[in-house]
C-alpha cells in the first residue's frame, strides 16, 4: 500500500510569495493524494473476489474510489 506523507512546508508569508507557495503546496498534496489513490486501486484490483470479500470490499467499491 502507499504511504501517506503528511509533512508539508509551512508558508508564513502573507504576501504574493507566501500565497504562491501555499498554492504550490496544495497542488503537490493533490497530486500526492491522486497518486496514492491510484496505487491503492491498482493493488486492490489484483485481488480475487474472495480476497476483496475478506476485507469487506467489492469490485464496485474499487470503481467508487
């Protein structure tokens, strides 16, 4: 499974530089979340129906991710 990275730089500047930094940090977090979801979906897609059932999931649940 993919690990979640929770360390993000803190941009304390209130000016344009701080806002741009915060925007870039948000974009990076969104890409990381998308990548984690994709990796999780790919790993779960390799499981059999029985294995998915054992962990309480169905193929439809994977589509909803």
